[in-house]
C-alpha cells in the first residue's frame, strides 16, 4: 500500500525561526494536504494542493506539491508559540480514494 | 462554524465490554471517515462511507469492529468485545469536494477510548 514518510519527527525551535518539514511517498498522489493537530483536538486543515508544482500560501505557511507528485513540503516562517502542535501531511490518489497520512512532525516553539 | 460532532469525548471501559462511538457529520457532506490514532501507528483509516454506503472497511478488524450509517446525520463505530489494544483516539471526519474532486476532510475532536 501507499506509505508516506514524514520528516523530521520532531523539531524544537526558538520563536521567530523558520520551519521546514516534508513528506515523501513511494507512489504518486493527485492531492496533498497539510493538517495541524493541537492537544485534545482533531487535525485541522491548513493547506490543500491539487496540482504538481503548485505553491500555495496561507499566512505564514507555504506548501508545495512536488513535480514528481511523490513529495510535498510545508514551511512556516517567523514561528510563534501558537504554532506548537503536530503537523501531518496527507495524500490522496483520487476522489474515491482514502487519505493516507504521514506519522506527523511534532513542533515545539520556545518563546 | 460547521463542525463534526463526536460522542463520547472520553470513554473508560473494561475488557470485553461493548463500546459505541457516534459521529454527526457536517450537514451536506457525503463522505464520512473513521480513523484511529495511536502513538505507534499514527492515523489509521478504519472505514469510510460515501452517501451512507461503505466504500472501504479494510482497515477495520472485522471480528470485533463494525461501522454503520443509519442515516445521513449519524455514523457509528462499534467495538464488541473491546480489548486493551483498542485503546486509542478515534476520529470521525466528513468530507467535502475540494479541487479536482478530492476529499477535503473536517475532523471531529475525537473519542478517547481506554480499555482496562
């Protein structure tokens, strides 16, 4: 089955630093999604990417859909304490296919 | 804000007991997903429905788990009998079409299950 490798597993950074995390897949996806999960809550969608090569921003977040369709990255600029959480990538092959999730990147931001 | 509602938020039960988790998807969403989250395995898909029909439940242990959608406003996940290894957070998510017809999922807050 499809597997997503998400890295890094965890990050400890200082407030104000930029963050980069990525996901790679053994097979192609048609859609890449990035979610954030805070303690005691479900994942919340941050960015959705639908085309290879697409670069999309949402405030301080920027994500790209790799041109090979097998990878995606998420950047967070000028991190703040409320960026703390677990970030998940997810890939989907088509509208009738399930979402496959990465194992997540735990982000800690020190004020 | 439209949201996915899950009940109960927390459940502690003893091994062998039946557990039922419920989910109210967002009105108008025609796909519903059940995920299980553990530290070791991350988010695993258990089952999903489109227009109330089960499309894929291959991730679900069939001998003890069952998922149903009695109507468009209710999805249930039942475990009978429960075992300690079922302890996890169970998420329901409902989907709306995004770009290219892909499912963009909205997750509920989860049901944290502890089986003693």
